[in-house]
């Protein structure tokens, strides 16, 4: 199985100028746990996750702060067309729950998430009565 088979094909993105409040509203609206921060060419500049939000709140950072100031910038990515096992190993190694998928130009094309993997796994198991 390839990452392309399991990835979210249109992950939610925002620009680095967006505020934490705008990002939280987006997380809530779409019921998601992260937003990928991209530039105008869809190159990844960072990611803002639930863990980042907890840090922002714990440190008393204003919700008017831009994502550029609080996003995680060391984003682990996986290449489009890679084996699912590679993404799984990166998630384990870096202890992350989401890995953006990039094309040969390093542009965002998808997202592999733990939630998506779990959903896919349980859909593959035949349902039985009982």
C-alpha cells in the first residue's frame, strides 16, 4: 500500500499570517487536529497542531498571535508514492500523528494521519454479525 492510497487528498491549509484564533476556529469547524501552513505555492512552512495549541494556552500567548510565531517548523514529510510502511516508520520515529505528503517539487499533495490509518484499517476488516 502506498501513502497515496491512504492520504487525505485535500488537507486543510492556512497562510502563516493567519492568527491562532482563526486557526482554532478552522480546527473546530472542520473537526480536525491540525492545519498545515503553506505559502502561495503550497510549499510547507509549518504545521499547527493540538499540541501547539496547548503550548500557546499554557504559555499565555495571545490568540491574536500569527501562526508564523507559534507553528511547528520542523515538519516531517513523506514523498508521494512512498510505501505506507515508510510513513508509519517516520510517525513512530518522530512521534508525530500526522505527516504531510509532498510531490517532487516539495509541494503539499496530501496528509497521512493516525486517524485516517485507523479508519482505513477498520474498514478493511470484514464486519460479522453477532
